[in-house]
C-alpha cells in the first residue's frame, strides 16, 4: 500500500503546504526508503498535532529562520527581508582532463529546477530540513536537465512543492535564478559569490554517496530585478565531485538538492549613486 493511501485523509486536514506522495514509475522510484519514511513519519506527527489542536500555521515569511552552519556565513544585511524560499533539484556540473587521472575536476556551473517552499519554511521548518534529502531519493526524469518552460506544471516529490523557476549559470560563470510563482515572474537574480562554508558533517549525501556541496552566500548584481539583494544556498545534499578525474569523462553531472533563501530590500547607497 502506498503512503498516499495511508495519509490522504490526514493530509486533507492541512490547508498549508500539504505534501503528497508522487505517482511512481520507472523514473520516480525512491532509492532510500529510510529517508522517505523519516519524512512521512514527521509529516504524520504534524497531522496529528494539527487535528488535536485545530491550529493552522500561517504562511508568514517573517517567522521563517535560516539554519546556521557550524562555521556561520555572514548574516543577512540590515534592512533586507525574506522574499522567497525554494528547493533546487538538479545537478552540479564538472569538467575533467580525461587524459590525466590525477587531475582535479573543475566546476562548470549548475542546472536545477526550483520549487516553491516558502510556506513550508514559514510553517514547518523541521519538515523543510528533510525536503532536499527526501527529494534526492526520486529521479523524476531520465531526460537531460534543461530549464523548464514558464508555467510548466511539475511538482517536487514527495513534498508536492510547485514549480518555481530555474537556476543555471548565465554566460557560463554567473549564477542566475529565475523565480516565479503561479506562472508569474517574481524576480531574476544574477549573483556573485560572497562567502562559502562547508556543509555540516552530518549533511545528507547524494545518490552515489557524494558529499554535500558547501553552503553559500551570494550577492546580486545588475541586471537583477525585483529588489533581490542576497541569496543563500543552504541544507545541501550531494553534488560534490570525486577527488580526481580517474575514470571520469570529460564532462559529467552530480545530482544535488539545496534550499535557496532570497532576500530583498532597497538598494544600498552606493548602488543608488551609480544608478
């Protein structure tokens, strides 16, 4: 019996960010049932609490709090507010000198689909920490990863988070995020690295046991829109390349997941003067 059969009546009591189990097929088979069980056990406890207390959490982003790394990243700049939270599910991309087994893989950007988890971040922060981990257990497509078209109706299993945009590297070196909500554009962010810190030692690994990529703070630059100023990549899963290019092709992808936090606010004084 599927989780959806067991939890469907209970999930109906949740009016906010109600997760659902994906329709399983050859391309969407969970690889780690322990991770899936952990997610649904926590979800079931929250359903019981909601039923017992009749308390419905609100989607108030001012209540959402970012996790803090063992070696903390710089804090959010004064005057900014949380605009959006998304899970990115895709690949970290690398290149190798295929003829040199001792060469180190070089980063070649990333490509991911973004899914809107703002309300989960606001209402169920402990559930949010599991979403990247459990999403890594599902391969939803065997097709090469490509940016999804605007308004594409896809969801992230098993959280049921809605499609919320794309992440890729503009001009091959600039991290870029296109954000949307219900098919409406809510911001474009062109970014540069501000700070990096290792993921926690107990961070979830990828499908092949790959370590989690670092947590990052990014700063936006022109021509970003909608007042997005800072982006954090946190709660990473997988994505790290092997230590050497031995037995690796000239280019390859390593699957990853992460939670991205987008902060908006007025332009800094120096930015206003340059405008």
